[in-house]
């Protein structure tokens, strides 16, 4: 059954879902799944919700852009320092925007198409 999801097995044989194949972003030739970056951002205590999308970039092909709904006041520098401890450099968002809320589809999922237009 082809679902469009991508995953990986860990050393113990457990399968982790990495994200949707169509949402994968290629940054300087490296595959980056937005869900992995969103999960890392979500570990920061000041982050209520995060969404990451890819945008065209002339130097890297694509770049990551993160939209953050903060739980409390947080700086972009604090978020970058947080990511530096958890992700390799090419997985860091080139841009981080702090927003009041994320756009939603009628079924309640984050509307990535609307984010791309922002």
C-alpha cells in the first residue's frame, strides 16, 4: 500500500514516520522533512506550535521557513540556539516567523498552501 509517507527504522527495529514525501524539502542536495524540524522546535518550552515549509532559494535550491506560535515570549536567537543542539546545520530554517496563529484547513490541519502564500 503506497501512502506517500516516508519512514525509517531505528536500531531497535521501530519504525518512525518522517513525513510526507511531497512535503520533503531539498536543501543544497540534502533531503529535509519539515516534520523533523517541527518536532525539534516543539521541544522548546516557549513554542506552542510550529509549521515548516520549503521555499525556492537561488543559492540552495530550496530553503526552510518556520512559522512559530509562541506559548510565551521567545526570540528567534533562542530558537536558533535550541535547534543548534538538536539538528545539523542544513536542517535549520533560513527564516523564522513568529505568528499569532497558523492557518487551518476545514478539517483542522495546518494549511501549508496558505503558509506558502504568506
